[in-house]
């Protein structure tokens, strides 16, 4: 029997928190502790945490000044009593048998450090199925995260779908508290350098809520450049020289994540400097158009490019 420690960072989530807590407390697998880290909420989130803790002995509440999502998760991990740490954000939710099915996989596979279920997204109130990353590979899949992300240019896992061994998080150095955007990807990659991922290839058990207003997200509407994962890619410099798949993942991440900042004139000089780090062979025509065309012409060419891609695909 595994006992899980579930860590939830909470910051101004009063509109979503009860649904998240109820999906956990009603799990069919009941062997867990729940650690709520109230990260300086200014709404009623802290009161909701305390109210739930008063009615269930499995719940611990940590109240702290706002230190950011990575700091909150780290403090939750350090307070955890168990080896298996499950993460869920305070506006996402799980199927009621998430822990039951994940426990089944974990009992069958011990040689990895990260376990994940398939997840779906919630958008405009509807459940949207993501693509099948492992369509014909069976129910339990063990894969190389860095290789898969380099191939697909997307992560098949996210924070609210994973359970990670505490010793692996400690070995990797915990969440990087400088980062509040894609901080989960940063940790996943650092652990994946030493461990493969076990994936529950069944129906989605985790649901990532995209209907949360930007101002209610931990990172805000658009994060400061120096809060983004790509700002700290130098930490992977030595490893990426040896690992071509890691270099491809980093280059694609730079190209995709810089797009949101490209509209700010004051950042364009920094963006151009970052683009010099990308290998020319990974710099596709699409991204050359985005970053090196005049803004109006670039947007027009991109629209034509998208239309042509759709035509050729069909």
C-alpha cells in the first residue's frame, strides 16, 4: 500500500478551490495526506483551507507570505511525510479514481521517478481530449520524456497529472524558485535526465482548467521575462552539448515561448540575443518569418503559411 502526499499551492483561488478539494477528499483511494500551502492569498482561500482542515485530519495547512508557486510547492514537498508526492493546482481537478489507478501503475513499475496519467483540458466549459501520444503502446508506457518532447514539441504531462518520488525532487534540487512560468517543465526535464517516465495510457484522469482568468493564474497575465523557464536555459548548457534531443527541446522552447514577448519593442534586443543560441538547423521558416519580418508583413505571411500547411496536410 502506498501513502501519497498531495501538494497544492493556493493563491487567490477561492472560486475554484472547493471543487479541487472535493475531488481529492472523495477519491476512491483514501491513503494520503493533503498539504495546502496558502501562498499569501488576499481572498478567502486561506479560510477555505482552514475550514477543510478542521474537518479532515489528513489535511495540513501552511500559511506563508507570497513567495511564488515554486516556493509554495517546495515548502509543501519539504513538509510531506511520504515518498510519493502528487501535485495538483488549486483550479484543476482529478477523476475520483485518479489515485487508485495511479497506485496500480506504481505498484507494477518501480524503476522510474515520475508517473503520469493522461490529461485533458477544460476550455469554454468543455472537456477537450488531447492527442494520443502513445496510441498503440499498451496501458502502461515507459518513455524518455526529453526524446518525446523533442519529437512532438509538446509535453505529454503537466503538473496536475504527475506523481514524483520525493528523493528524485531532492536530487534535482527542487523547483527553481526564480521561475514561475513553465517551472514544472524545468523540474520534469532535470529529473528526466536521470529517469524515464511511466505513463498511464488510459482515459484522462487529470483535467487542466484553461478557463481561469489570466489575472487569477499564479504567473499573472504575462510573466516577466526573467520569470520564464527559457531565461535560465544556461543551466542545461553542458548537458545539451552531449544530448542532441535536449538541445532540440531547448531550441524549440526558446522559439515558441519568445513569441509572446516579441510584440514588446523594449524586449526585441534581448530576444534577438536569445535567438543566436538556437541552432540554425532547428530554426524553421515559420520562426524566421515571426522574428525577422516587419511585424505587419510577418503576421500576413504567417497567415498565408498556416493556410498552405492546412492545404498540404489534406
